[in-house]
C-alpha cells in the first residue's frame, strides 16, 4: 500500500471560523468550499484538512451530530520558539505554553474557535540521553 497524502476530516459547528483560523494563522489555503464544507491544504503538503458542518447530510446519519472532540491535531516542526512567538504576535491565544518533556519533546498548543486543539512539536535529544 502506498499512501499519497494525508487528509484529516473534522466535523465542526462553524466551518467558516475554523477555515479562517487555519488560513489566517497556520498557512493553509482554501482549495474548495461550499455551504457547510471547506477543503484546506498547505503548499508544503504537510496535511490537508476537510471541515464539515455539524449536521450535514453528506455524513452518515449516526455521525451527523458529532463534532471533533478528544482530538489533538499535531504538527512537527523546527524552530518552535519562533512559531510560538509568531502566533502570539498575531493575537492567537497559546492554550498550553511551550514546555519540554523529559523524553525530548518540546511542544505548545493553541485552540481554534471550534475547540480543535492544535499542537506543535519539536523533537530534541533528551537531557538524560
């Protein structure tokens, strides 16, 4: 099996709010949109996002009223301090400040208007290594 791309589909109450957040702050561009739907991608190919309006009929009946919950959308990057500073300068609330875990993970989190937790991770060599 060869996977050619990764797309994460999220069901949210307000597609426009999430689309504006991801395009305005995280470098995504809107590639397609319709009422209750937006497809977003990044030029670097890191990940595509599909945002679906909660309750939309394109979803199976048992999934229509669900929303993205209990999910952390994580992106691995380099230059984590600069990324956090840029988001702060843009007025994005940092919902979990930058920290370093003992196993070598540096991370911080933000949350979009629909409650989607976005985590940024940079891997380092653990201090005890």
